C-alpha cells in the first residue's frame, strides 16, 4: 500500500510520464514487483503464441492471467460508475470507449491460444480485469473489475491485491469472482420458508356480509335495469383525466391516444357533449363509416355508452338505441353475425315495441316490392283466383323476410327514412373476444354503417386497434377515431361510495334492495367511514388516482373488495365509527388490501395493482433499484424522447449500462415493468400484445405510467409495501436474509416491524454502497418521506426512534 502511494505521488495524473511508452511499462513493472509482490521468475514478458500474437505479461506458473499494456498514450473515456468493488458491465464499457474496446479485443486471442481464463488490460493509470474464456457465451458479455485511475488503484488497493497478487492469481480469485457474476447463486425468497405462501385469508361472518352487500351496492347495481337511470344520473363522471392527484404530466394525458391515429392531430376526446349534438354531428361527417371509440382497459367505454343510452331516451322520443354487448352475450352463438341478426330485432321489439316480423310492418317495408309482385305473372292470380294469389303473395313476402340480413337492412332503412327515427348502434366489448371475433364485429359494423341509416360505434382498446389497423380488417378502411379519456379516479370512487351509502340508508334507488332482507346498519356505517376517508385524505385520493393507471374498473373492484376484506379490520372501523363518529380510515388499510387482496401473504398473484419493484433475477444487489431507476429516468428531464413522451429502448439501455447494468438485466426489468403497468409501450406490448422471447425489449419505446411513479415515489418506502415485499425478494446480505426468513410467516405487528425494518435498512445500505451517479432518483429521500409509518409503530411499541445509516 505504501509503495503504490509513493508511486502515485511521484507520477500524478498530470505527469508527462504517461505519454512515454517505456515509462508506462516501468510503472506496470513497479506495480507488479514492488506493490503486488511478484518475483521475476513468475512473470513472462513479450511471450508469443502460435498465431504470432505477442503478450506483454504472462502472470503465474502455470500461467493464470495475461496482462496487456497499451503502448499508445490513449486514455479510456469511461463513464463514472462508483467503486471498483462494484463490477462493471464489460460490453457497455466497450461500446462507450473505442480505446478500451481495442485493447480488450487484442488481449482475448492471447488468452484463448494459451488457455488462460483471466485477462488484465492497462494503459498505466487505468486497469481492468475480466474473464477472457467462457463456455457458451462471448467473453465480452461478462463483468469486469475496473480501476479507473490512480485514485482507484490506491483507494481500492485491497481489491487489487486480492485479484492480482501472486496468491490471488495462484488461487484464481479473479476467475472465481468473475465466474460467480456470470452464474451466481441466487438466494431463495423468504416466502419459501412459509408453509402455505399462497394461503387465502378467509372472512368472518361480518366481513362476509359486508363483502356481499358491498358488491351489490358498488358493482352489481349498475347492471340492474330498475336502478340504472338513478345510478348513472348520480355516478357518471364526465370530466377529463387531468386532475391534481395524477403524477403524470398534463401533456402526457392529453396525448394518450395520439399514438393510435394516423392524423397529425389527436383523436377527439368523447367527454360528455349533449347527445343530440354528438349524433347530429356524427351522422353527416361519418357517412358510411363506423366510429371507432378508443379507450384503454377499464377506462369507461361501457359507462359512456350506458350513459349515452339513458340520455338518448331523454333527448328524443324518435331515438332508437341498440347496444350489442359482446362481453356478456353472444358467447354461445355460432357467430357474431347470427347473434347480431337476432339481437337487433330483439332490442327493437323489447325496448321499442317494434316487431320487424309483424305482418303490417313487413307490408310497409316492402310496399314497392309488393306492388312489383302485383305487376308480375303471379300477380295476375289476383283477378283469377284470389286465394291462390294470397298464397303466392305470402310465399313471396316470406322469402323476403327469411333473407335475414337484407330484411334487417330494409327494416332499419324504413325506420330511419320512413319513420324518421334516429338510430344509434353500439358494438361494445369486442376487445374482450378473440381476434377473429373482433374482425367479424368490425366488418358487421362497417356493413351496417354503409347503409347510412344509423350511426355505428365500435369500442376498441388502442392495442386492438393497432393490430387490426396494421394486419386485420381495419387496414382496408379509413376510420374516424374518437377517444375516451380516463375520468378522475378519486371522483369516480367518491360518487360510487356516496350512491352506495344513500342506497344502504334507503335514500336512493329503493328498487336496488327489493327482496333483500339484511341488516344494512353495519354496511352503512362502514361506507360512511370509508367515504369520509376518501373525501378528506389527499394521500388516499392520490393513491387511488395513480395506482389504478386510469382503470376505473380495477379501482372499483379494489374498493368493492375493501368492503369486507379479510385483511382489513372492518369490525374495528365499524365499532369506532358507531361509538365516536368521524372516523377516518388510514391510508395503510387501503394499501394493505391492495397488496394482499384475499391472500395471507404477498405474492405475484395476490394483487392486480402492486408490482414488487425490488425483485431481482441475478445475484446483483444493485438490481433491486434497476426498475426504480428505469421509471425515474423515463420521468426525468434527461435524455431524448418523442412528442408523446416515449424514450427509445436503446437509449434506456445506454443510460442503464452507464450505471453498470448488463443488457440481460435491463431487458428483463423492462419486460417485467411493462407487464406490471409500471411503464408502457405506445401500444401496450407485453401487457396486452404478447411479445415472443426472441424479440428484444430494446426494440420498443417506453414511458413511465402513474402506476410506476406512485410505486417509486411513495409506495416503495412505506411500511405496508416493505413488509409485504420483503418475503418476495431475494436478499443477498446474510444477516438481513436470516431475520426476514425467521419472521416471514408471522402476523404479529412487532415481528412484521422488525422484518420490514431489516429489509428497509438492507435496501438503504445497498443504495448507499451502489453510489449510482444519477440525480433523478433519491431512494433515501423516499424512505425518509415514509418513515412516519415506522415511527407510529415504534411509538406503539415504546421503542426509541430507529436510526439511519
């Protein structure tokens, strides 16, 4: 150690020594002989191989490493990456610096011809150690130990000694450590120690009752035809998506669906214009084309159409509204066509009293055709044999009616033209069916719209529209595109809870509970406390707005499950509310249910809303922060993005490579993040559009979602999240792993606190030692902002405040 300090003082970074090849070799000689303790007899210099290659130094007898010293005075322009103790991705360094790439590619054949597995390259003050021979994998795809200047050689001399001293080379320490990085031993997750890691937690009688009535009041009530008008009158939210609780920028939300349209402008949003204006504008502009209504999963396409139906009836007595729901119906029919041909007459008959097969109606439709019949040869029977004439006329008319498709067209044409009816047809939830069914549904919509007798809407997801537009039925047509933006989720929840509470208290929609004889007092009390909590707590509103990602269906299912959840102390909430009133359910009760659902422990199946962003797939503790860094980078003001906020995958790879991550790590994290809605591609690849294993994730573009931003800025530092995910995360530090394993199955709050606290400090220590050179994410700050959760539990335990390292 003393010798290398003296050498570094004698030849500082600015010394002309480094511009002279002979002096550089003198430095390496001194490093090997004086600092690392090598004897000349164990070193071989200028050694040639059978291909004519000449290696500068061969270390060890038998040979164990090749050291190549570059003669040209060329600095390696290596991106900063923390301590030499943290191995760097060799391929990213090669791509970052040509000088470094040249010397690496020069030394690999020297090692290969001699069968020496370890290569060392140096330009004097910079030095790298890597594995030059691997089985089934290019040597440049591994890791390396990089000493990026004299300060690293001095400051990390113990590591340098471990790797390149005669003892280190003899014991193959560099080879062993580098090999372990390629195929390290991954520790098991603590969940493997839980006897039943996928165990359900069953409800008690009170929770079961709450869940039953909660489901009725919050979900099923919207499908009840006797209460539908009251429900949509009070619960429909027509506001656009921009609200103060969303973590996404206003620009990203406004341009959400621009990716799906070919026009330069974004598809026009369908918020809540008056029904008459909408339909009057649609008919002349659309002409013979159906209107494609785009909206992500659960964004509210069906709710929009339900509200449209109610308002259509209010707006005009001459309006006819026909909805074809392919999500709930047509599953047992042979084809969509046969279902549509049967469903439209059924709706006309049941909803409007119009029987298109009734004799007088048929006579009105085919008035001209019947006149033509009278002028035909068969029509001559009218004067000769009236009975035979009537029989022939019936046969002729029956033939017209039995041609079901043309009869349906004729009926709609008569209603639209002859009776001046304004007909609206909606084909909803086609995207819940198979791709061929979706194509058939669109072609049917196209055929019906072509008659110009009705306005036709087809609801699709953007991903479905993209696939069909590029390779399917939509590719042959120019479409008018309208979009439905997600409403403010917190407002949706407040309206639903308010309506459900009014029904439970008997103040609204009395038909909803006809025939039900249950005590609603507990339900009303629970809903009252829940509603108050959502309305008064900005943290809860922020949680609901962001974690749902605009999916109103998902958040309503979450709130419905919250009523009577086996992981929520419903009895305590009801008792406090009844005794004292004004009770406010804390945020952690909502997040705990969102994490666990009906399971006892967190697992990838327990939650539709949460993703374990700390999970890793290689024994590299820095990988715990790979997904948070990706999301943070995508939401930062760094890098180059397109007009819709998407970053190219290759740019993401380059950024994370600069932070020392391998391509395999980055690709896997991108895939998992996209599947979990933490980030998104322009067309929902990985989540909605499957991507084969052979397709590189770097070939797509990505941007962060509100789900991902809430995870990395808020949720991941909270006690419920750390407590839940600690057992689902491989922990590489032995002491923290042992404690989490020991307490993994315990429900005791003291044990859960110790487990979550150990996991938190393990992550913090890993974050500190990783020393990522970024300014767009501060994990320590996230922990500090959420430390109040831990302080509350500490106070309950009577323990002093937990220290920070």
